[in-house]
């Protein structure tokens, strides 16, 4: 059986499944329950100067019958005194010496950072995470995403931390930025040992159509909050891949954003992460979900004849390329399996009204037919089809060599690009 | 009073064609495809302290295995199931889920269809069994031996758990095949002989011995006629083994004690079903069958007769509200065209050479007794004869009391073996579980007993050493 143990930038953990810094890591009670349930590590709810929270705090996007496809919050960092957090971190480390306990922090001055680092190291934490990502409340005070969005400040604060920290330091990046690699490289220049991403995305979840209030409402008003949960996974995967594939970026990555199952975790790991962090899924279902993550991951590694998590890391990262590098002579067309088709004709109308008019209805049967000559292979019909594997995208042998945009006849700069 | 004579030739129906049998006995809970399983699993809410798990007598972590199916980890799902219930396959098919896990699912409280837990469980267990994925190994040898009497669900679960705990285990099974009532009792449209054999193979692969065709007897006189079948003396087992588990189930169907019971077409339900399972449904039944009793076994016998082509009448002396059969079983029987006749007591089976009918008395309800059941009184002069060609009596099964009496110090309560929370009997070396302890419940109860009895035996044998 595969070994799930990891060494993430020098932080040893029994498995790659960590709790993200958020309400599930508010207290020692919770973190101990989580470790008992099987989580390999926990990033403590961000420590900082005292703050006050609002009520209410969360809003959600439901998609049809599915609750909490996306979660939004307008909560700040920990609202408990630093001494209490430090004391509970000590208790956790004493009871669970082999689990990874990471202190997340957000301060303003160098002295504050240094003081907190010292106190955390004294109680035996295994590493630090610098919260440069919180998109609300803290950035207005020049912290959180205000740091993450400014590479120079990010680099400077990271270097402050590195002066004091003897344990590995992870910089947590904000997705509220145009190019994530700028922030990642700044952290690397500042001397960080690793990065984690993503934090939450700026958002307003909903408007109440009766009262006209934005949600979540605090006495009729709201503020832009941080979005997370299954809906943000594609955004997070993209950002992880951007860093993992960047030629100048060499730090380990802890993947965060919409992770709920071993499958999600495996995708992040294939994309280049070597640990993963979870918040929303635990807020939805509790700590027990980690059982499925552990058994599923270990069976998956076995099925791939892999012995350890590190064997899985990054296999997909180099496959995310620039558009110009893709083969323009590669072609697929849709194929409908008449045996499993239920005749809903969603594929037909999707293609007819929403794509390329390449599906025809047929006399005497509700099974539509693909017009292969005009099908551009966009995937849409296979995405709307409610039956698994009913529409498959089949490779067409064009008999042509690989051709990228630079060499394409339609490219006005073609000659220049080749020569 | 009507007396009807029946022509010899119409008495028994021919055995139906193979194809007809296959169709009429097809599985009532067909397997889910991977796609169907995904969709159903995605509906589960992953409840905390889930009511479905609480309602499962073997305490399977239902939300967990369903989540594992949802995340496309059927192997992990099977492990979650088998960790609690090594007979998870048969339970998936035969459990009365409507009154157990599915009956407790929170969706019922939203007036929505509960999660199809049984079929999801079948999906995961079939995946593991078909791919021969095994999760348990023989434990560190303890150098102790345990005999298990009875190869039914209780015995198999006990033997498996004992093997995991490092014991040398031999299961003694009187019949040709192990599996107990999974092989010889439950309805074949729930669980087939092939299913039963597959499950026994899967469970026993861990490495305990099953001696089939071997009945454990109290005295040497009780030898069997066929040379193929053996007997073993209980005394010898007591000498050879460190502990003994009794998982012998129940005994023969209880006789009615009315005249005419010895006519050839009168059979106990358990014996009728035994024959049906043994012959893979290739048996003939009367053209008109009367089933006496309205418990789940009666209903099974009635439905099976109907599927073999008979006109079936169920007779019950009390009312529909009093019958012990589950509502969904009764509904299933009605869908199979079984007729129910309530407030009727049979007084005699009539016929000279063959069954010709049942003489009955009509009852009236006079009140309610302290168990909440109707009090009844026969109506004077209400006698009538229900013509029929075959009678199946299903008013309960005997307990193997004579055998139990041969074990000194064993205490019985209404014929059921008395055990403590470790499933230890009042004779310290003997443990017991399943139908012989609870008087006849479900397969899943027997499995839970067998598993926990194994742990009880382990504690007992550890304690003995220290
Ligand atoms: C007709 C019928 C239908 C049923 N349908 C269902 C159903 O749909 N779902 C459900 O959950 N439950 C059902 N049950 C109940 C279920 O089958 C039992 O609760 C369960 O099988 C009990 O398991 P057990 O191991 O205690 O006993 P059994 O299954 O009865 O097994 C006992 C075994 O011990 C053997 N044995 C007995 N004496 C000796 C001896 N002296 N030496 C050697 N071997 C011996 C027997 O041959 C038998 O194989 C049904 C029962 C009947 C009778
Ligand atoms: C209510 C809530 C509070 C959070 N608080 C913090 C925090 O204090 N510090 C931090 O670094 N991230 C915080 N996060 C962000 C999470 O750690 C995580 O990065 C984000 O939720 C994405 O992961 P998910 O999709 O698994 O939820 C918070 C998220 C939520 C929902
Ligand atoms: S989840 Fe708990 S804290 Fe939040 S509103 Fe409900 S009861 Fe209150
Ligand atoms: S969407 Fe799928 S199921 Fe519906 S008609 Fe098209 S191919 Fe058939
Ligand atoms: S009660 Fe129903 S919804 Fe809740 S965990 Fe059990 S099966 Fe799932």
C-alpha cells in the first residue's frame, strides 16, 4: 500500500491533507478532533492584532439542488486572544507531535511579526503561513491581499519573517491579482520556503429580491467577501499550474480551493501541489470526509503503481501550455452512442442555438446525428449530455503534421515566426 | 357446507420452463450501474451521527461508504462495509431496508425518496467480490482453536472475525452447502444460490475451514443414513476446541396440530423453501395453494408458489393489522396475485389420499390484548371449506431444544439460548448468536451477533490465559 506521508518544504506530515486556515482551525478542540479523524496537518486560523467580527458572515451560491457550490465570507482573522491561541497550539503539539501544525499570521510591523514567530516556535509549531490573501477587512488596513497584490511589499515582509523564523515559511497567495506568478516569484525572492494558494476571491454572493439587500447582510448592508468552495476549483487549478510550470519558480506548492474529495486532491497534486488544504468542504460536512480522501488516494496511488505522494506530483503541470503552442491540426468530432442515448435532444439544441449547427434530428428516432463534416469538436454536446459516456469525442485522423500558430498560414506574422 | 372433489390430474402443476422461472424469479433489487450509483450517492447528505447507521443492526458507516462511491472509490466503500459486516453482500440484497436503514433516512422526513442504501451497498460489495479484492488477513496465530456449529450468517461472521483475531476455526455445517438460510431460506428473487456460493467463497478465503455435510450431534445414535453425510459428537468438539460458537439457527416448521396434517401435499414453509432453493426453483406446486400464517416466511412461501403458477390464498386468524409480515412484503405478494383471507382459523385439512381442502372457521374481533393485537373469537356455525391442492404451514419454527439440553449448564429462555453482552452462554465455553439467540430475526442481526461473539470469545480466551 502506498505511503501517504509527505515532507513539504521540511514540514513532515502523515498525509498531504491539511486543514486550511479558517473556522475549522479556530480552536485546539477542533484541530485535535481533526487529527483524530485523520487529517495530516492544520494551518491555524490566522493570528494577528485583535479584531471584531460581524454577524452574519457567510453567503452561499446554490446550484439547483446542490447547496454551497460556492461559499462567501466576510469574516476576518482570529477573534480570540493571541495567548489563548498559543496555549491551545501548545496542547495540540503535545498531544499530536507527529502531525503538522502551522501558524498562519498577519501583522503590520516587523516587531509584531518577529514577536509572534518567536512565541509560536516556543510552543513547537512546525511552520508558518503568511496570510497575504485575505480580501476584505484586513487589506484596507494594509494587510492581507494588499500585501499579496504588491510584489515588492510581499517580498519585503517575507524577508522580515525569514530573519526570525527557523521553521519553514509558506506564503499564502491571493487570487485577486492578474498574474499570480508575480506574487509567487516575489515570495521566492523574499526567501520563502513554499507557497500556498489560493485564498478567497472577491465576491458578492446574492441579492435578496424582496428586500434588495446584498448577501450576507449585516443589518441591510454587505461588503465584498471572499469566495471559495467547489466553484473556485478551476481558478485555483489554473493558478497552481501557472506557478508549477513557471521556469523560474522552484518552491513547493500547497494547493487550496474547492477541494472536497481524493479526486480533487489528486488533480491539484498532478498539477504540481505537494500538499492540499481544505476549508469549505469541512465547513459543510465535518472532519470525517478525510477518511474518503485517505482511502481513495491510497487506492489511487496503488492503481498507478506509485509508492508515495511525491510520485504523483506535477505530472500534469507541463501539459498546461500557452495557446500558441497547441496543435492546430489535431481534431476531434462528437460521437453519439445510440445504445445509451435517452433522446433528450439537449445536445441538439445546444449545438443548434449555442454552437455550430452540427447536430441533426432524424426521422423515426429521437437519437440525433452528428454532422461530422461541420462538427468543430468543441465538446459542448458531450458536456450537456446527461448520460455518462453517451457522447464521446473521437479523434479524427487528419493525416496532417502538428501545426502551431506560429507556423500557421493564417498567422500574418507567420514568416517572421518561422525564420 | 361445500365438499368438492378434485381430479387427480389437476392437482399439481408442471415444473415451469427454465426461461419462465428465470423471468418470474428475477431479482427485485437489480444491480445499479456505475452511473446510477453515482447519481444516487450524490443525493446522500452525509448526515452527522447518521440515523441510517443507527438503524443498521451491524452499524455500517453508511454515509461514509456512500461518499466513497460518490468519489468513485468503490474499493474504499467496500472496505467500509466489510469492516462492520463481512456479509455485506447478502445484507445488501436481503435486508428489509424499508424498516432498517432506508426507513430511517432523513429524506423520509422531507417526503422524498430515501437513499437507495441497499443497492448502493450491493454496488460496492459486488465491486470488491467480482474483482476479488480482499481486505482482511489471518491474524497473528493465537494457537487456539474454536469450533463453529452452523455455517449460516452468524457462524460465517463469527468464523471470519475469529480468523482475523488469529484463531484456528472449523465451521461444522450439516447441509451440503454453507450459507444457512441465505442458501436455503431467503427468497431466490432476492438472493440466488450462485450469490450465496460466491459470498461463502469470498468470506471463507481468509482461511477458516468449513466442513459441510457434517452435523454435530449430542449422541452417537443420531447417525445419518447417507454415507456421504457425517456426524460429529459434541463431546469430542468440547475436548478438541478452546471455545464453541453455536450458530444453529432454528429448527423445523411448527406443526399445526390439526387432523390431516400428514397428507402428502402438506408441508412446512421452511421445508418447502428449502426444497425450492435446493432444486433452483424447479419444483411443482399445487394448482391452488393455501398458506397458513402471515409472517414474512409465510409471505415468501406464498409469493414463491404464485411465481410457480399457483393460485395462492394466505389464511390468517387475526386481522391485516395484526400480521407480522412487513407491509412492503404484503404489497409485493398482492402484486404477485396472492389473496389474503383474514380472521380465519384452519381446523382440519381434508382429503383421503391427497389434500382436497382446508376446513376453516371464521373469527370475529372481540377487543385488543395487552400486546396490542386483536382478541378473536370463533363465530359459531361459520365453518367452511376452502378447496385446495396443497397446504403450506408457516406459523413459526421450532428451536433445537433437545440438542441444547445436552449441553450442561446451558440456559434457555422460551427455547432461545440465553447469552450475556459478550454472547457467552451460561456454559462459559459456549457462545451463541443469530436466530438461535434472538428467536429468528434478519440476516444482518445474525451477522452482528457472530462478529461480536467472536470478540467475546477473544476476550474470554485472553482472560483465560492471563
Ligand atoms: C423463509 C425465510 C426467509 C427469510 N428471508 C429473509 C430476508 O429476506 N432477509 C433477512 O434479512 N432475513 C431473512 N430471513 C431470516 C434469516 O435468514 C435468518 O435470520 C438468518 O439466516 C439467521 O442466521 P443464523 O446463522 O442464525 O441461522 P441459519 O441461517 O439458520 O444458519 C444456521 C446453520 O446451522 C446449520 N446447523 C444447524 N444445526 C446444526 C448442527 N447440529 N450441526 C451442523 N450444522 C447445523 C444449519 O444447517 C444452517 O446452515 C428469512 C428466514 C426464513 C426462514
Ligand atoms: C469563513 C472563512 C474564513 C477564512 N479565514 C481565513 C483566514 O483567517 N486566513 C486565511 O489564510 N484564509 C482564510 N480563509 C480562506 C481559506 O483558508 C481557503 O484559502 C479558502 O476558503 C479556499 O479553500 P476552500 O475552497 O477549500 O474553502 C477563510 C475562508 C472562509 C470560508
Ligand atoms: S452554524 Fe452555529 S454559530 Fe452559525 S448561525 Fe448556526 S448555530 Fe449559530
Ligand atoms: S444529450 Fe445525450 S442523451 Fe440527450 S439526445 Fe443528445 S446524445 Fe442523447
Ligand atoms: S440518513 Fe439518508 S441522507 Fe442521511 S446519511 Fe443516511 S442515507 Fe445519507
